[in-house]
């Protein structure tokens, strides 16, 4: 389980995370949603150790995350816009990753599901966006991480590949892993998510199960539920946004 405890982060005078406390449970899929600029990317960077919080704590299984970043070996991450050395072939990318962690067990499920071996000799720089996304997702799964963080994971994927990915995400949940997904496609999140964390202006406005959110907003689907939260914030702020 990952816990963020009163996490704060500012860039200059701009506060990006304002006392965010959130728990991501094992065996559940959490959707991180919010408008552009709400703090989602910064929150993910803080979890990954790519940004250091100004205050608050990050805990993994109740233990503060170590300063040397060793905890990150338990996290698989697929960014929204993956970047790999353009001159490396697909097979060389995975060989490089395995060389960095030679004793780790390997899960090649998505390598096979996405038929990536057919592109083994293809330089990554010549791949389409969808194929680069497949490489990124297979890399996120590669070392059987306890935690998967997926940022817009279906971007560029064809419907068949997206379906294979959703199956892999559900399988990860069934295995007791923690999954955090960000996406602007709320219908996809609705298919997958057990829980929702809703950020605006760096503040966590809702954290709980999808069913609790639907009950609170009196809606039946995730998209109108999120819209209802946003309308409520606008009213609370006097209509100014």
C-alpha cells in the first residue's frame, strides 16, 4: 500500500500540492482524475521520487519511503509520453532494462500479448506512437511490480491492444497489486476503477470508492459524477474559476 501523508509541493510561489493525504490499497484500481493543472503529474512524480515534496511523507506498507529510492524497484511506471533512446532496437531496450536488474524475476506477458517480438530489431525511434506505448507498458509490467502507475495508458493504442491492456490491469488487481491510473477518458476509468481520487488546485476534493462517489453526487456514471463535483466547487467559490 502507498500512503501520501499531508504532502505539499510548491514551485516558487505556486502551490501545486496542498496537504494531500491519500491511500492506495493493494488489490484495487484507483483512478486519479482532475482538470489540467490540478496537480496529478506532480503527485505521481512525488510517488516516483522524481520530485521531492516540501512537506509530508510517502509511506510504502506503512514504512517511510527510503531516501535512496530503493522502494522504486517495487513500482512499474508507464508515462503519458514514453521516451526511449531512439537508436536502440526494441529488443535492446528490454535487454538494457534486464541488465540493470539481472536478479529480478521477469513477466513477459505484455511482450507476448502485444507481439513486440515481431518488432525486436526495429529502432524505437521509427515506431509509431502506439507501438512506443506498447513498449512502455510492457516495460512497466516487466519486473512484476507491486505497484503500477499508468498515465494515460491507452493513448495511441488500437482497440484490440487497449482490450489486452485492460485485461492485464484486471489481472494485476486480482493478484493483489496496487494500480493507479490517470486518464481523461472517464468511460475507460469507469470500466476499471474501484476507487477515485479527485484533485483540483492541488487539493484532494474526494477520495473513496466509485460507488461512494456516485451515491454522494446522485449520479449513475463517473463522468457526470466528476462534473457534479466540479459544479459544486464552482458554486462554493462563487462561480469563479
